[in-house]
């Protein structure tokens, strides 16, 4: 009972089980263990309590400057690259939709650098991707059929 009054809201046995399990599966330096214990204790102690409202987010760069010709910049951390989607997922655990909602951006806000998008678009057009571009290039329906591999489609009468 003395342990319950000393640790209101958190049970030492539960904290001990969580810490032991975590340490047995992860390698930690001895200096990291006290912080881990206090972190788990704080977390368990705060369960069931109302969370405090978060302070308004401040972007790393202005929204206007976040999209440049050759790069896009993450508003969370200031990372600069050609595409944000993978960065958002790996570094921040956010999908593109959550990121846009988090910063109150419009759904058409670019997450890819404009020059990179243009380059990829030109490459796709050269390859004839989309809108049946490959068929219109052939000299007739016979050349397109000869170049195909695999099983043919079953006719409507079969």
C-alpha cells in the first residue's frame, strides 16, 4: 500500500514489466535507462487525464518559400528535397493528407518540386504512357498485335 501512495496513478510493477521487456529487446546505454524509466512512469501517470492543448505550430520556413522551382521544403523540420512524400512518412510518420491538414494547406499544394514534376511528365509523354499513346504510334493494328506477348484476349463470341 505504501507504494500506491508514493506513486499515485502509476503502478511500479507495471513500470518494471514494461522497462524489463523493452530492455530485453533493445540495446541501451546505462545512461539511457533512468530517462526511460521516468518517461514510462510519466506516460502511465498521465493515462486517463485530459491532454493539454498544443501550442500553435510554427513552420520551419514560410509556406510561400516552401515550394521552390527545384525543391520543396518540409514545414516541420526544414528538410529540402525534390519529393516530400517519402520524407514525411519515414521522418514524421505522416501521410500527405495529414501533412496538408496539419499545416492547413490546400489539397493541391505541391509536394513535389515543379521542375521535377515537369521532367517526369516529359519522360512519361516520350514513353507514350497514358491516353493510349503507344497504339497511336504504331503503323497499324497489326504491328501492335505482333509486338505483344502473353495470352490474347478471348473474343466476345467465345
